[in-house]
C-alpha cells in the first residue's frame, strides 16, 4: 500500500521486475546499492517466487499479462527490469521466435503496444479516427499536432500473440507494453533494462528501441555481455537492452575500465586442478561431452544437476556449487527439487550483470568495486566451505524438504492491491499450499 503514496526525499527508487525469477536482478541491485531500490517482482513460477521471498525479495505470483500496467500503485515507479522467457530464441530451445511469420506478428504487436498507450502521432487537421481520437474529440483542440491517446486496450495490443506458434514469443512485448503504458499515463518511469538470449534477432531489438524513441524516450540501445568478463566462473552471454527516458544510456560504461582476469572453475569452487566435468554421459556431440575445470566453465544450464567429475560419477555439483557458477551466494535459499533449483539458477539474471547494466549504462553509478567485492565474498573460503558436499548436503532440507511441499513458508503478494512488505520468512518449516502451475518457463 505504501506505493500508492508519493516517495519522500531520499526514498529508494521504486522498480518493477517482470518475469522476476528467483531474484537475480534484485541481488544485483543490492550489490550496486543495498538501500537504493524498492523492488516488487512479478513471477508465475511458484518455486522461483518462494525462493525469492525466502531471500527477502517481494513477489506477486501471477501471469504478467493479467496485471494492470497503469494501476495507481505504479504511479511513482522509476525503473523497469524485464527478463521474458528465452527458449523461443536460444539454441537451447526450438528457436521458433526466429520464424518469419512470428517475427512479423511480434513487430505488429510492438506497434499495437504504442497504439494502446500513446496512440498515433496526430498531424494538424482531423484524422480518420476523429470519433475516438483524444485530440480531435477534445472541444478545446486548437488544431496543433500531438499524440492521440490510447486507441486500443492492452488486451487488444496482445491480440496477435495467440497466432504465434509459441505464445512465449509474444511475452517480450511486455517490455514495451509496460514501459509505454507507464510513460503515457504517469511519466515517472525513468529507465528500462531488458535481458534476453544473445540469439534474439537484431530486428526485434531495433524495433523495441524505435518504439521507445517514437514515444519520446531519449535513448535506447543494446549490447551483448558475458558474465565471465567481470570475473564470474562461468560464461553467460546475454543481450541487454537499456533505455533512458530523459537521458542518454552509456553502453561503454558497462565494460570494465581494465580487463578482469578470468576465473577458473577450479579456483571458484576449490576443486583440484586437472579435474574434467562430464556434461553428456557417453554421448558424443560436436561440442564434446567434457570440459576442464582449469578454465572458465561453459554456460550453466539446468542440466548441471546431472554433471559429474569424469573420474568419479558420484561426485556431482551440489546446488550451492552450481549457484556459485552464476555468482549467487552459496547459502541462497533455493526452494523446490534439485531439478527445480538448477532450472532456477540456470535462468537467473546474474547479479554482476544486473549491477553493471543498471549501474553503468543507466544510472552512472560506480559498479566495478562493488562487483569485485561481491565476487571476492562469493568465492571466499568461507563460501566454498558452505558449498562443499559435506556442508551442502545436510543443509539440503531447505531445498529438498521444501521440495515435498512445493514451496517454503513464505508470504506471497496476491496482487497489486496488497503491495506491502512480506513478514520475515521462516525458512526452517515448510508449509503445504497448493502450487499453481508455471507457464512462463525460461
């Protein structure tokens, strides 16, 4: 309810996090400025939401498309982060988003998102939609140009999505629907940060940037980043689109001033040098089925749950060790089965990337030292001791006991009318609510 009231001087920025997952964006914002952001995330996955709330983040468990992007509680939102499902774009999925027909429908959806928020730009003289045009129908209109105002509902703007071969393709349009809706209604939104597969076609990125600029955003641009470039122990290449409502974004500021030495997996996890990790059993593929821990690891996927040392099939990653490969704390409270936890950490926005994207490109904050300190903590001996099998397995009831119930005992926010900070979660005792099915899988 506090979001219904104007922020006071010195209050943290209010940020909405769409497709929020288990908390990667929030973890990165905490690295950047522990008290600088007041974030509410929307996530349909129950385990991911429970994980986030157990870690101290707020979650509305809902389909993003069922919420109202111009709800009065959103009037003073300044930042928007978006991480729509990526399988429809990435090589790990079926890449259906790349089909020409799906691209065509998506670009039309972008146009309709603008029509549902700003409408058309109105030249002088009456337009063809004079009966519904917010300019022509204004009895005080003096004949000058401007935007007509909304010509479609948000549901109408999404009307082409069911025609796509996979509806997850259309979820990326929520970046525009929410940012344009908030801009047109309240004009307090100051920035947008969107994360997506590096395989996202440039035509889609260009189209999002163009629609923002049509709506009078000052600047929108994008760049592919690799988490390994700032010292994370595994590669993770993602494209980040950043936009500023009243200021220019600075892509170069997301790069370290000086090259950061690479971190090997052996160094990160305290594993012996020379170990090789098997990722595909006996299957032979063009990419091989093993890698050496004496280098930065390949990208973490949900299959990490079954990866093992090639000379010891019983030695698999613990969940905390898998979390360290994506720069998440060893004691992060993953909720759900081992498979669910590995899926969550494979999908997560890596905190270091969130910090350098928002801090560097958008807010012009110093991010390199906070990120460096964070990684030193993440990969410290104390952290590695928590992640090692002897320490991690007894702690697994927080992962596996909550597994049997499907969620930890956490307070979820059912909708925009109940935006109040949740009570401090009791991580020890799981409850047994019914878990709704997740439809947005990343």
